[in-house]
């Protein structure tokens, strides 16, 4: 069974940084593309980043491009999302998930105060 467990959310001031972690079990991240989604209050869930297991290519939504960086540590089977220059509109529940949307973590709340 594939399981994803996020951590690292919290409260941060606008302009600050946070790093989210996603520990993956049940499958190697070298074989399964993992990404990050988010859902802000009253809004639809948005796919914001994906890391391809096949070639290491990355995808970023325009809303986070240049501010967020996805990376991984194979030895820890963990995917990270480094978030910088955070804005109030980044406030959301952030989910680690397979890039195909089939497997989801429980989510971690990020709140950015302005």
C-alpha cells in the first residue's frame, strides 16, 4: 500500500519561507512521480508542482513558479517543497500526492499572515 505523509506546515509571515516534506512508503519515488497540490479556502484544489520519476523533470503552476522548488531525497524516499517569498494567497492545505492524483496524503495547513 502506498502511503504519503506530509509535514512542515505552519504559520509564517508574508515574505517568509517554509519547507514541506512528504515521506513516501510502499513505493520508491524513483519509480513513482510525486507532486504537490493545494486547496485554499473556498477554492478548487490546484496542482502546483510535480517531479517526474522518469526523467527528473519538474512542473510548476504559474502561481508558484520562481518561488517554490520541488526536490527529493531518494535515500529517504522523501519529496520536498521549498516555498519562498510566501504570500497571503498561498494560504491553503497542501497535499502531497502522486502526480496522477491516485494517491493522496492527509494534507498540511500553511497559513501566511500579511
